[in-house]
C-alpha cells in the first residue's frame, strides 16, 4: 500500500497490484486501495486467459479480475507454439480462442485490457507467424495494448528491436508495450530498443526487483528515456525524487541499496581520483554523464591514496572552509599515511570531515576520553556479561560512568551515551545502524590489524566512521567516538 501511494505521487500511469485470483493478500490490496483517491495512477489487476476448454464466463481467474473492482487488467497468454502444445497441452487454434475471448470478456465489462504476450520473443524466433496470430487474436478481442514479453530474459537488444519493428508494421493501429526480464543483463537495453522501435508502454519495477534476476529497472529506464532520449515519461520535475523513491522501496523491502546502482546509487556520482576531481572543480560535466541533482542524487568526493589536493579543496568547498589553508597539504599526507595503515575513507566520510574540522582553527572537541575499562565475565551455561566503565572530559567537567551491554562494543556505546546525554541531549537521537569488522592481515591471525566501520544516523542523514588497530576494542572506540562527535556537529544537527 505504501509503495503504491508513493508510485502514484511519482507520476506513474499504471500500478499492477497483483493477481486477485491467486491469493487473499492480493485481493485485500485491491479492496484497501479503494479507500484512497489516487492523483494519476490506474490500479491494474494481473491474471491469465481462460483455461483450455473453458469459456471466459466460467473461468475463476477472469471473474476474480472483475471482483477486484479495477479499471484495468493485464492478462497473459501464450505466444510460443512450444508452450501451447507442451505446457498448456492444447491446440494452437484453441489458444487463439482463449486469448480472443478472454480479452473480449473483460472488455465487455468495461475494463481496459492489456494483453501480455508471454514468451513473445522466444515464440517469434521459433514461429513468427503464429506469434503474430496470437497478437492479432488479442487485438480482435479489443486489447488496448499488446505487451511483448521477454519472459525468460534471454533476448538481445538487436533481436528485440527487429521483432518490435515488425509487429509495429503489421499491427500499426494498436499500441505496443515491452515487458523485459533481466536474466541476460539486458532488460534496460531491451526496453530502450523496444521503445525506439515503437513501444509506448513500458512495464518494469523500481530497482528492477523481481523473480530470478529481476525485471527491467525503472530507475534506469526512466532517466534514460527522459533525459537521454527525450521521451515523455513521468513528469520531468518528478525525476528529482527518483533516488528517494529507489531508497524508499529498498527500505520497505528490507534490502540494502547497492552503492553502484546507476543513477540512484550512493556511488553513482562518487569521485576519488585527484585528476578527476581537479577537472570536476572546473566543470562537473568532465566526469559526469549528467548532473546528479536531476535524479535527486548528490555528488560525492572521496578521499583515498589516489586523492590529490583537489579532493581536499572540494571538501573544503563543501564544508565552507578556507581552501587556501596551509594545512591542506599536511592533512592530505596524513590521510594517505592513514590509508597506508589500513584506514579507508570511502565509507567513512564522517571521520574524514572531523579530521578536516580539526585541521582548521576553532574546532572544539565535544568530549575527550580520559580512561576506559571493559569487564567481561563468563560463567558456565550463562550469557557473557559485558560492562564498560569510562571517564570522559566534557568541557571542564570529568564524567565517570558505567553501563552494561550485550557485548563489549554495545556496552561502550551505552556508557558513552549515558555520559554525554546530560551535556548533549541530541545524542538520544543518534542510532548506530551498522557495525562491520574487517581483518586486514589475515596471515597475522589474532595479532592482525582490524578495521571497524560504523554507520550512524539521526533520522535526517547517515554517516560512516572508521577505526583501525590491532585491538578490536580500540578500533571500535575510534569509530564510535567519531560517530558521536560527527553527530554533534552543528551542520549535522540541522
């Protein structure tokens, strides 16, 4: 329900809500969505043609579509003769009857009917004449559009273009669509080729989520069609919410967004090579195929051993610091030295920004560690007891506190928060969302250096911090202390 309402707000034309004849959950969706007045989207139900030997009026699936109370339905039927004879175990002529009469039945009840031509491209390669006959049967039944489906996801762009072009020539009076799967990593390319050849309806999913290898990814298709090929899709001004939509759907699905996803990924507009950033300072178009703001994303400049002074200057620009500061080169060398020792700042921009703040005049650390003690107690057949005791200097005051946790790092986190909340109530809103440990020298065994990465958020933004040591507790403290210090920066709290 939440995703459907967000899709409507984004400007999508049709939202396919499921198969009402297949399970109670899908039917419940169609019943509940009626409570809302949508701005633009038409809720669409999904189903199949009637079964062999059954007239549409007696087919439970088709009547389930009517019971859903929708204005539009997408029904699939076989276009591959191999599937007709082997999967349906019926005749080619009977399949044509099923398609034609099913479409006509739904249309006679006032529905807009889209015919999803299942396995069309495989069927077209095997028997083009029959695949076209199926499409003509759907058109005779009154289909509003014929959706050509690459159901197995194995077609190539030139094959899709050729097939759609022929259908457009032979059936010029009816609208065409494309429904591509991504089993050959071609769903986006195949969709673009289909549109170029004459398709005007695109079926896909946000982030390409779907069965097997996924469906065509609308988060790539929409900006490609709109910004690169100059087609009208969703309202152009709504593209600025595309990254937000992508991350919202990942959140609802309880999935971590891939950083390298095109257009909307965290790394889609990330730069770390010094020469790249030097050029970006002069003209962003030198190393970006479009402005990230167009799709609601942001440019990120990372620090690594590849970085030059340009990366620091760019960071100074973001932080409103004096980019002519003589400490710039010194900080750059410090960063490169730290990376050589195992620090990594691509995922720890919070630690990087703190370092830059500390290099400039006027930064006041919110707290300093005076001492820390961890107590771990193991008893037979009982959980390990963890307690952290810390002394912090906050301004001119010394704070001494202790806290328990379900592990040593959790105990440290609890003790730190307990010590700071009196001075900084904002700490209560900071949430540790991810904790990762990476062994840097595997052959060194238990003496190896480890890198700890912590991700923290305050409901408005998230940031990463890093710590490195041969002692996992020390590395964890470095990352944890940075996460709190960054969260208390005035600009972070805004």
